[in-house]
């Protein structure tokens, strides 16, 4: 655990858990997507998503009180 005392201060930071990755395993689809999102082009696309898509879900959840999706 990194900084386990952070969970005691009540500001919502909580605990941080780290999982060391084994370098000998083949890359998974999650690793592939992390690489794509962390690239400069991926950061540009994801920042655009944050301004276009996410406000729609915020509006649905806050104004229409639809906070569960199936």
C-alpha cells in the first residue's frame, strides 16, 4: 500500500494500491488500449470526448435522475 494513512483524513483520497505487472506475460487488450489512450493522438481524442460525450451522461443523471443503465 502506498500511503495507507490517507484513508483516515476524510477528504476522500482513500488508499492507493499498486499491482506490479509481470513483464514476461504477453500484452493484453487492456495494455493495448492503455498504450493507445496514452499516446499524443489518443490524448487529443479523449479530451474531445470529455467535452462532447460526458456532458450528455451528466445531464441524464443529474436532471432526469436516470443514474442506472442496463
